[in-house]
């Protein structure tokens, strides 16, 4: 597993589908994950510090964990199977850890609320990430290259070639 950070949320140019872009903490690899509009909004709202008058679903889950004295230790993008990313949420409670199956979008939306680290499996990074040859200093440069990439890619391009 490699630790990731949220680099941004964007939209693919063709279908206007939201994409969360994760970046390896110790490298120059970017992992695009197609997500739903509600989850994109939930991630962006928290990243931008927006407040809602009532708790949204991921806020509710975070509040529930706090009230139960449980902690979200980490979230992990665990695999890519049949064009679908899978994730898990690791919760610690009463001295033990519990793994909970999740969509990556929900796991990431929770992670931003409870400051939990985000990880991705090596196989997922190898199979689905984009690597820039040189160290990226300029976020605008990444956004432009990523937009160029999105103009020509579809979720099916991430399907495993070994059927």
C-alpha cells in the first residue's frame, strides 16, 4: 500500500462525470477514480470548508464514530475489478480494528472529515495511475496534462487487459 493525498476533483470532458484525483505522497503518480456527483460534492464541500445547516451523510457517519468512541484509522483503495474500484475503511473500536467494505468515493469523503490517511494498493497504482516523468511543481501543469488525458480516456480504458 502507498499513501495517497487528494490532489483535486475534476470532471471528465466527455461525460461530465466527476473524478477524484489521488497523488502518491512519495512520488509522482496520479490515480483518477470516477465517482458520483453527490460524493464529489461531499468531498469538495469539506475540502473547501463549506458548512451545511444539517449534517450530510458523511458528516453523520463521522459524528456517529465519534459518539461511539471509534476512530477511522485509514481508508484504502484495495482493487480495480471489472472497471470498478473497491475500497475499505479501517475503524478502531475497543482496541480492535474492523475492515468495512466501501466505495472509494464514500471512503474518501469520510477520510477528509476525520483526517484519516488514504492508501492505495500497489496493484491499483500500477494498473491505473498516470505518472509524470519529472517532478511536478506547478499544479496548473498537472491540471492541464490531466485534462488532456481526460479528453481521450474512458473508464473502460482501465479494464484489465488479461481476460
